[in-house]
């Protein structure tokens, strides 16, 4: 249980950190890419307002729409081209004087691709475009080379992901090293509780044995009577409960030593249920068995046999006289579902 708690603590901590990093890194990079698009849109809008080129008067420009002040070098370092399309999609004119990597034919292909998308602003490869329609149904499309800005944004994305991954691994190492210290108080408390249950169980067994022995001696002296039978019944019940408590307290300690094998669980449940049918009939109760055949289970057969026996025994002990008890075992997706049902008014 402590190891499972430790693993769960590590998993929850790392999952929480991973989600936080995804949100932070994703938000920063999304903002970065949107900033690139927003600055490019400002340049494209300015170019469109001035006939597809920067004014010859040079910066600064009073009607500059960009989110940040314009650099004096912007008109000289910007690479852009424009295409004018007629309403039927034919190319009216192209202007590639401000870019060396694009010829007229390639510019026309980019323009047709942008028009087919139907967006006013968008990306075509590493080019940001602004498609403005005219009154005749044609388009004037300006493309701005954003390769440098997009490359910087992509490099930042890769760097931030690698740094986040390195940080995640570093935190994982720290959490693994410190998780034992975190769960130590819980482990100590659990160990004290387990030891108390075991010690108390052994201490309780002695007076229960004495009570049962005294009841048997009284029965030999004064004969059988209702009160002695009640004392013996309740003492045996306490002995069974004490044994179960001790077993539960030790089950995790023995868990690593239990032989885990695959065995026919359907046969085990059917065998145990049939062995209780005679006892149920003697008490005036009916025991219905509904077990799906050929179901196997991997586990400790001895412990599971004891578990099923306890369930059936409790169902008989705590069910009303003349009531119906049912036992069912069925496959539910990847799991086996065992049900033991009884009717009672004493609980």
C-alpha cells in the first residue's frame, strides 16, 4: 500500500507539473506566434493603404498601424510582393521587385492559393498575406516574407520544449528522491495501526478461548440451554472476526510472497457455492448459483478461496430466515464481477 501511495504521489505530482508546463509553454508560444502575425498584419495593412509599397518619404510614418513603433530600417529590410487578380481568377499584374526568391509564376500560385482559402489574412508557407477585394470582384493580395520571424518563433518553441522536458526530468528525480520522506509519516502510522490490530487480535484470542472453554464446562455440568448456546455462538463469531482482522493486517506483508497463478475462478466459485447449498437448505434458505463457465483469474488461489468462503458464510449468517441468497460471477469487459447478495434486517 505504501509503495502504491508513493507511486501515486509521484504520478500526480508529475502530471500536475506537466499540465502546468503545457499551459505555460503553450501560452507563451501561442502569444509569440500571434505577435508575429499581428506585426506582419500591421505591415501588410500599411502597404495596402499605400498602394502595395512603402511611401518614398521614408519613416517615420504618421499612419503606421503596427502594435509597436516602426523601425527606420523596416522599409529596407522587408521582403514582400503583390499580385492583382481579376474577378475570374486571372492574373492582372504581379510586383516582385522587392523580393528575389519569388518569380511572377510562383507569386501567381501563392495568390490563387490564398484566394481559395477565402481568408482575409493568413499564412502561405512562410509568407503572411492580406487579400483585399475590390468592387469588381477582383483581389489585390500582398505577401510579406516572415521567414526570419517564424524561424525565431519555431526555435523558441523547440528550445522551450526541451528546457521544459529537462526541468520535468529534474523534478521527477527530486520527487522520486523525496517521495519516501513525504510518505514516511503515513507509513509509520500504517505500521503502528497494523501492529496494534495484530497484537490486539492475539490478546483477544485468549479471553475468547477461555470463554468458550468455560461455556463448554458449564454445558457439561448443567446441561444444554439457550444462554450457553448464545455464548458459544458469539464467542466463535468473535474468534472468526479476530482471525479475519489478523489476516487483513498481515495480507499486505504477505502480498509479495503469495504465489500468483492463473486458475479457473469459475470452478472455484461453483465448488464453494455448492458446498454451502446444504447448509443453506438446513437453515430454510435457498442459495441460487449463476456462474459463467470458463472464467480464469490470475492471483493467489488460497486467498481468493478464503475470500469467497467468507462472503458466502456472512451471507448465510446475516440473512433473514427463509430468504433467498444469490451468487453470481460474470465477465464485464476486462474484469470479473463476483456478487453475493442476501436480504437482512439486522444491519
